[in-house]
C-alpha cells in the first residue's frame, strides 16, 4: 500500500464539491448572512485542517512502514500521494517526541488567516493554539512532545530538505532516516539558499547526535554550525567574507559551537547566530546554514536531522 491509497482523490467529486461550495457561498453572501472575507478565512482554516489530516494519514503509514514518524514534511510530501497545500503566509511543521518518551509527533499548520492548528498521534481531533501563542502546552498537546513557548521556534523558516544539502569530505545523507552524518574530521554540509528579509539575527534548531563524550577535551563535545549571507542575486556576499566553504560562499565570523551533553542519543538544540549588523540591512536576502567538523572543536561521526530555521 502506498501513501496514495490512504488519501481519496476523485477529481470529478472534488469538482462537484467545489461547484456546490461556490454556489452556497454566493447565496450566503447575497443574503447577508456571511461576508466574503469571512468565507475566505474559513476556507483558509479548512485548508490548514486538511493539511493536518493528510499529515496524520502519512505519518501512520510511515510508522507502519518504517517503525518511526517522520520529522520533516519533505519525507511525507515525496510524490507518493500526499498533497500538502501550503498557502502564502502560512507554514507547516512537525515536532517529534523527546528521547525516552512515548513515540509520538505533533503537526502544526498555520492558516493564512493567522490561526494555528495542531494534531498529534494521540487523537484525530484538531486543536487550535491560543491566539498570541502560549507559554505552556495547550489542551490536546501530547505530553511526550516538548512544547515550544514561541511561535517562531515551531513555525520558522524551515531549512531546505536535507537531501538537497551540498556535502563534502565523506559527509553522507541517509534517505531512509533523513539524517546527515559528518563522518570525517573535515566533513562539511551546506544548505541550499534560504530566503530571509532584512533579518538581524538567525536561530537554528536541530536534532544532533555525537558518538562519544570526552572528559579530557570538552571541545570535542561540540557541534559546529554556521551561516553565510548573500544579496538578492544569491551569489554576492552580504556580510563578512572571512573565508569560503566548499565553494558555497563566505563564512561569517560568528559560527557557533553547540555543546552536547550525552553520546549516541538525539538531542534537540538551538543556536542563535547574530549578524551584529546595525539596522537597516536590506542587502541580506538569502543565507546558507552549514554544519562542519574539524579536528579542534568537534569530532567525526556527528549526525544531524530535523533542521528548522528562524529569521528575526
């Protein structure tokens, strides 16, 4: 069975339903019972709910097929019948359960109306995140998934699919687990261009695992993440040109090392990469995120998955 089998797609039926919806909407508007903007926002909200239903179907197929839930939409929206229609000004994301907790996921879908909905492995119900977000987990959120108290941490600019990253020096990508491994002491990995708009700081969240914890050289316990900045053409440097990395463009001087606390377990971490640029900064239109290993501040065998990105 493919993911396509899980989703009913009858074009004739869809066309009839669309015609009926348009006719009913016209009657309601003409009668003054509803307004056109109200109907538009209802349609947007329903699209977000439909995306969550499609994600839920695909996640259960993924679990039955591979024994795990997918951390990324790309894995689910891979041409096997899952149709996720993300409108402009709307976002979709997935969070997985914490290590050692019940295996679960929570999927979020932002409507172009501004409302945010979520659904999890625990229920077919769709819940709404309170307006303005929430500092604590709202009703219906699974206990095994860590609630994120800020909207941008969940629904930020998702980094490009890991399968599209440029890898160098024995770095590898495993499609079955959606994981990049930096296997050598000089391994590198670079994302595709990520569009941003005049941002002054960047936060990147990701799952990382390292093969060992050193008690004699703590520098070996870091995962190194950095960014590079580009103008509107995606080529011309927009910030420090303090070197190059695998032909992908300038490195900035403030790449960060994220300290890991345990070995051979996935740890969700976040790094803030400030540009230290005085506003306004209209020239920064794209960035690349990179992970790398070197003999001084990290160790071979670092693995990365589930990368998300927030520009502020």
